[in-house]
C-alpha cells in the first residue's frame, strides 16, 4: 500500500534527495501535440526542464521517459515515437541526449550502464508496452518492477498522469528504494492544495465547459469550499432551465435538472449564473444573436453558445474583491471566433486582479488565456486537465500518493 497522507506537502521532493552519481529515473509528461511530424507546442517539454536540469547539475544520471498518445496497434508506433521529443529536449538543453528506441531490453540496460554523471538518456514511449496486454496502462506489476530495477531513485514529475495508476508512475514508485516529486509535480500540488485547503477569502470559483456530467464532482466540491461559484459555458443552460427559463435549443442534460434544482436551493446565494447570452441557429460559427431580455430567455430555435456583456459585468463584480480565484472551463464555444468573447473577457478580468491568488486549469481555458498572452498574470496555470479536475474533486491522486513521505 501507499503511504497515505492527504497533505501532499509531506511528500519528498527532489530537494530532499541525494542525486549525485545515482541513476535517476525521471517520469515526465512529454505528451506533446504533434502535427505532420512536428511538435506544435513545446510547453510540456519546457515545464519539465527544471527537474531534468537539477538532476544533471547535481551529477545524477538522468533517465527520462514519458507516454505519448495512445498505442493500440503496432502501426501507432511510427507516429508516437518519442524520438523527435528527445531531439527537442536536446536542443532546449543544448546538450546531447542518448535516445534508446526501446522500452526494455539489453540495449537500454547497457546504455544505462555506460552513463556517466550528468548524462541524459531518453527511452521510448512507455505506452509501447500497452501492446503487451496494456502492461503500462494497467500497471502490470512485472513491468513496474523491471523499470524500477533500472534506477536508484525515482522522480515523478508527470502531473498530467498523476490521476492514473500506471506502471511508469505507481508501478515504479512501489518498487524502488527512494522516490520523490519533481519540481513541476510539487508546484502543481502546492498551488492546487492552497486553493482547495487554504484559500484566502473571498474565494471565487468559475466553472464552465460543455456538460455538467463532466464536472459534477468538481462543482459540488467547489460549492462547499468557495464563497461564490460562477457557472458558465454549456452547463449553465441546465441550471437556467431548472430555474424555469426558456433556453431554446441550448445544450441541456435533462437528467441533471433535478440536481441543478437541488444545488440552486441549497446554495442559492453562492451560485452565479449568466444573465445574457449569445446564440445561433445551430452549433456553428454564425453571427451572434443577443439574448438579453429579463427574465432570461433564449430565442426559440437558437442555442446559447456564449455569455454576453451583462454576464461579464456581473462576473467582474464578483471577481473584483476576490483573494482566490480558480477557473476551469470556458464560458462559451471558444472554437468559434464569434463565441469566444465571454471566455476572453473573463480571462482579462482575472488577469487584472492585483492581489488575488489566481489558478487556471483545463486545456481549453488555458489555451484561451495563452492566446491572449495573459499567462504571466496568473499565479498558476495547471498543466494537467484530468489530473487537476480530480485533484479539485478532492480525490487522492495515485501518482502523488505513491511517492514516499518525508522522514
Ligand atoms: P477545459 O478544457 O478548459 O477543461 P472543457 O473541455 O470542459 O474545458 O470544455 C470545453 C468545451 O465546452 C468546448 O468544446 C466548448 O465548445 C464547450 N462549450 C462551451 N460553452 C458551450 C455552450 N454554450 N454550448 C455547447 N458547448 C459549449
Ligand atoms: Mg477540454
């Protein structure tokens, strides 16, 4: 069993470990987007550099590995090789990288044996092992044990997979003498724990995205912890319908209306819903039809795809005095040029807060913030979609839990 402790600060970090001369297994998240054989965002590689640099600077032998995409059949291997990622890492660090195109075997073992202090090795996509009865993803005990046998110390820095129990994180951690969190994992854990367990008040949470069912557990966890919960995006319509408003053909989950009613009754003063909307005849990038009548109603035959300016002012008012802000999920269909206004306006409003601790997570919301160039205005941008959601739900993440506690 893992060493159970809800307080992640009790976990060892890379700073607590003697790295000199050690074979250091470093699990990173190099699951980068690739198009036509080119990496389209190096963010995940860059985020892992502090940990890799530390190991090298301390005279450790850095053995780096990651998953990349999903591997279902032999043919998937061609496009999902970590080779180009290893090349990118080499140029980021301006340092040679030994790339081994295997996930196990003599070639890999010998290359590790020949490493000198400060050397850097990357081995192949851990999910290549999924062709062997999902050995990586199902945490096959033999595989975790084997990978653990290749090193002296395990550093987990892959926050993006911390909510999964795989051979390359939990499997290794359970079979090695010493384990610790890397800088990225420690930073994510610290930021999300602060929001969840020790937020400065007022604490305002903003939740958006498509469906309630995707985020129901986060919404209920945040309703307990935050002072206000702003709900936007597609899931707002189920709440609007629960209030008896006409929502046209907007996204709705009929089986969640009752739950929305319960939340609205229990947290009447906490839940903040949009008061106006931009809609279109169907789910496409048509011009914005504004719906700002009170009481709210979406024009018949149209669907709400974004919030509009009265909602933005209302949200700004709630955000103005916030000392902690957590944001997950866009306010509208940001994929369409005509319906990204609300998300951008909320990003801007948060970025202008002077002394609030602001955290954002979720692929689409983070992309919106980055596109606007607001990265530096947020206290923390989470790199893990699913992992940050499960963390905020209050779940214990196996990738963190399996790391040793501090002495
Ligand atoms: P994140 O990646 O930030 O966690 P999600 O993946 O939960 O966000 O939500 C993003 C999705 O929500 C997008 O695909 C977007 O199109 C959808 N969405 C947002 N607003 C609406 C809406 N009003 N109607 C339908 N879908 C919406
Ligand atoms: Mg998303």
